[in-house]
């Protein structure tokens, strides 16, 4: 009798483990199961922020790659700090909203407004040539971002435009 119960218990445990394993494998294969980006969904909140308002990389470009005077950098720093503070408030609020489509649209609109305000302030600080150079850099940056999103060669994906060894 003990052997019978032992056999039933072992069989039940084996079936349970088998069912849980099957469930894990099928859940991992479900559409949208792992990486939302792989399924072509909307970009995550931080991806959208970096696409619309890449303050850190834009500040780096102005500070190090462009010939901007120290006085202009001090003025630009204030404009960037204001934009960063506003962006932080928006992203903090958006984190609590999760994946709500209306909240994402509102976040996009707010970020675009901050970007427009920053660009207006920078036009009063930088020279026309510097504004032109910055606009060119922004366009190239957007193209790199889109390539990365689409998985195009050279877009940060494995097998991109890297030298082969």
C-alpha cells in the first residue's frame, strides 16, 4: 500500500512539474511576452523621452563638440536645467500612469512643448551657425535612434556596421 501511494505521489509531482514547465515555455513564446520592442509595440516611456528630449546628449554636444563660449554655456546651462526639471516632473508622473495610452500621448505633448521652449531659449543664446549645427546633429541623432529601433544595420544591433574579426 505504501508503494502505491509513493508511486501516486511521485507521478503527481512529475505531472505538476511537467505542467509548470510547459506553461513557462508557452508563456515565453506568447506575442509580447518578453521584450515589447521586439513585437513592434510602442516605445517604452524612457525610450520616448530620449527620442523627443535627449537633454543629456544635447548638452554634451553643445558643451564638447561645438565651439560655444563660456558665457553662452552658462546661459545654456540654465535653459537645460529648467528643461531637465520639467522633464523630470513629467517622467515621475508618467511612471505612476504605467502603459496608459492617454497618459503617453499627454507625456509626448508635454515633452514636445519643453523641447520647443528649450529651442527658443537656445536661439537667443547660440549663434545662427551653432543653431544650424545643433539642428543638423539633432537630425542625425534622430536617424540613429530610428535605426536602433528598427534594427537596421549599424543601429546598435548585433551584426551592425562593426568590423569583423
